[in-house]
């Protein structure tokens, strides 16, 4: 059993009200249990919502609102789910300020990528949970 970013499974939970389905991961769901999670929704943010990026270690929306608290809450809830279900691996959406693993947007809202980790990915890794992204499949 693995955690999986819900948007990769086709669930419409992204900031833009859409999903980002990954066919390989959707097929994987027929072979093994994937537990869909959306840290932003678990943290209390609605869908759709303003785009957000990590700026100076805080999550800010394109309109200047600080949503760090919601991102932290969502990350902690995902970790709780992983611990509850004894999950050791997660497949997360690359570049996201929650789920990005080694690649995130640079905080300028210009589609520029930099090296870094989203809040959920970092918390899972810090707690010994392996994190993969759709780019690993």
C-alpha cells in the first residue's frame, strides 16, 4: 500500500480545479492499493484556489496570502495517515509546494523550477517514508 497524490489518480483537487492524471499510476491502482491524499485539501484549502509557491520558506499565493499554516497542517495529516496505515512509500506530484520532491517552483510564479522540496514531501522523507514522483514511472 502506498500514498498517492490524489490529482495523479484523476481526482479534481488541484489549485486550478483540475486533476493531473498519470496513466501509469492509474494503471498501478488496479494492481496495488494506492491511498489518495491531497495535502492542500486536508489542510483546509478549497478547490479551486489561488496558485501557491514557496517564497522564503513560506507558502504564499500569487495574490500575496500566506497559506503556510494550511500547508503544514495538510502535511501533518498526510503523515498521520501514513503512520496509521503503516505506509512506507508515497507517490507525489512533482513541483508542487506540498508534494514536490527535489523540484519545486522557485517562488516567482514564472514557471521556473529550482531544487527543493514541498512541505509534505519533506515531512514524509524526514519520517523515513520513501517519496517517488510521477517522473519515476
